[in-house]
C-alpha cells in the first residue's frame, strides 16, 4: 500500500471496484448459507426482534413517565450510559455468559448479539418517547381534562398522536443503529452481513471486506430513508417537521443513537 | 463463569498501556473533528446557503456505520491509524457542526448590536463575543462526540489498532469473560471520566454562567 503513489493509481482503483462488482455478479455469492439473501435475512430478522423487544420494554414506561412528567433524571442517565456502553464489549461479555446458560439451541452467538442490540436500542427509544410525551403543551392536556377526558384518553387521543413523530424518530434512530451494529454478531459466530467483513479480515481479502461494508452501509441508508418516510407520514400536525439544527444537541436532548 | 481476579492482577500493565492507546486514538479523533467542524461551521455561518449541503454530507457520513467506513478505507490506507481516524473523525462532524452553528446563532441579536456599537469589527465580534457565548453548546457537542468516540474506538482493534478493543477481541476469541469485561468496563469508565473532565472545563471556560447560577 505504501508506494501506491504512482500514475497507475486511477487504474488500481478501477480494477479494485471491478473486482467488487465481480463479487456481486457472481451467482455463487447469492445462494446457500453464505449467500447474500440468507445472511441479509439473518441480519434483518435479529435486528427486527431486537428493536421490537426494546420497544416493548422501553416505550410503555417512557410514555407513562412522560405523562406524569417525572423521571427526567432517569432519562438523562439512560442516554449517558447508553452512549458510553460499547456494543462490541457487550457482545463480548454476553458471549461467554450466554454460552454458560446453554442457550445453544439457537444459532451460536444469537443471544449475545440480541442482548447487546436490545441494550443499544433502548436509550434512544426511551428518551425520545419520554421527551415527546412530556413536551406536549400543558395547556392542551389541561383543556382535554377540562373536557372530561380520563387520563388514559389524554394519553391515547392527545399525547400519543402529538408525540408520534418524535417517538418514531427514536425508533428510526435505534433501528439504524441496530442494523449497523448487528454486523458485530459475526465475530461471535452469528451469521450476518458482517460475516463477509469478518471472513474478509481473517483471510486478508479486501474485496470481500469492501463488499460486506457496502451491503451494511446500504442497509443502514435504506433503513434510515424508509423509516424517515414512515415518520413523516405519522406527523398529523401538518406543521411540517421541526427544522433540524434549530438548536444544539444537549446531553439530555432527543437522541441520535450511536452506530458502530 | 466467575471473574478471574488473578488475571486482572496480572494484567495491570496491559490495562495501563491500552488506556494510553485508547485515549490517544480518542483525542486525535475529537481534536481533528473539532478543528474541521470549526472551519466548516464558520463557512456555514458566513455563507448561509452552504449550511444545508454541509449538514447533508456530514449527515450521510454519520449514517454510514463506522465499521462499514473501515471496510471502505482498508483498501486505500490498509490496516492503519489513518483508516481508524478517518472513520472516527467523520463520525464526529455532524454532532459538532450542528452544535457550533446552533450555539453561535443562539447569541442574542442585541448583544451583537451592542458589540458593534462599541466599535468592534465582525471578526472581533465573532472571536470575542459569539464564540465564547456559544461555548456551552460547543462543549455539549464535544461531550457527545468524545463519549461516542470512546465507545467506537473499541472497534479500531479490527483495523489493527490498540486500545480496549484488544481485550474485547481476545476475550471473544477465547470465550473468556474476564478479559471482555475488563475491556468493556474500562471503556465505560474512560467515557465517564472524560465527560466529567469536560464538564469541569466548561465551568472553567464560562465563569459568567457560574456567577449567574450563584446569584
């Protein structure tokens, strides 16, 4: 690599990208255990399970605490801890732990990856949902109560519809982070798109590494755009989305999740 | 399944050296990221129309997983420090630029009018008034960037760098809980410590906000 600065460099890049294109064109890479469809399915299915589980755990408590306007400290702490927890480390710690509990009927590394992904997805979901419900204008909730709505109705008919775009933003942020990070499952034996990167590193095969990275990056972008589209559809206020960048991100602010 | 305290006692030297490596990787990324972000933020503030494309490009960089960025950079720079740092830096840009721009824009117009009335040039207003008043927002961004980067540095072991990722990767390979746990816990501890240091820096750098809080 070191002496690559010579006139032929442009040709080298084109050759390399040609090899990557060749990898994608090879039918052998699209069938069987190590084929793209199979690994993509494993990658997306574990991501979906993790996001769904994290939503079930975090959204009800976040919505309740937002409704009663308590637990701000918990929300801030959760984000800080979530940001500081390295997913690679959680996978590494959970791997021997889950093996010891003999959760081996599932594919190797499945539970370790799943637990790490749930931990990754919870903080952004919790904080966005909490903020969304808490920041509904108190004048509106008071008016709703004045009209005779019960607490459950205030949540269901006022706070949830108004908070939905921000709640969805939390789910999108979490999902993109999970889709990016599930890649690490390959290092504990759970086949994902990261398997190409893992095997590529082990064999020093830069084409395979690059192809795996490209697949992961494309999946992350597709998830971001797809859930962003859903998010805009949920905005019933018709005021458009709040302009991004209008104010600085604070430690306690709505969260954009981190993604290795 | 228990923690091997003997192993920990035997590897204090390793912990020290990986801590230094981890910190250096982090400091380089955040420093370079901050310098680049300041330049880009100044461009965005001076030519307003450039803000949207700048946040778009840095947003795309933010969306691409850093593991994927590693894989794109390995064919170019190999398993090197440069590969690790380019990916880490690109991840900090969006966070930092947004906070710098929002912080500077958040300075009240009457403050800038008063500065101008005192005869300050635009350049002096920016450096002497807007930037200092934006410091809390900027440091908030640096805190997010730093804590995030410390977590991501655990991955740079995959492109041949040191740091706590060395413990984690070896722990995985040997299914050895203690080693993976040590790497993880040390990474969290460093994130907390750096965050606390930055909070202290903020209080030291913005004495006026402390005075206001006291009064």
